[in-house]
C-alpha cells in the first residue's frame, strides 16, 4: 500500500543519510508525490527538483537538472 511504501522509502532514505549519502530527489509530472520527494531530499541533506509540463518542457527541465547535478557531483540514477 502507499502508506507502507512511503514509510519504507523514508526509512531507506534515513539509512542512506546515516551512511553519509547526500540525496538529490527528482520527480516528474503533475501526479508526482512532491511532498515525499522533498522529505527524502530533506532527510538526505540534499535538494528536490521537479519537472512537469509538455514532453518538450519537462525534457528541457530534466536536462538542466541533470547538467546541474552531474557537473558538481557523482550521479547515480535509481528507480
């Protein structure tokens, strides 16, 4: 269920933060749970980035986000 999934996600974010991992969360689309993503970023002392709009708009937004992140630190994409 969503509540259990969110709790698990926040627990794993805390475990990563406890291990010294800084978390940058990226969400896409109108239906994205931005609140959860912000909580994850806050736990990991990072930032939350969000992209939405048309495919062209969010593609450009994502490219800018990844350029920003990739230019300053190692990036690992997870799903």
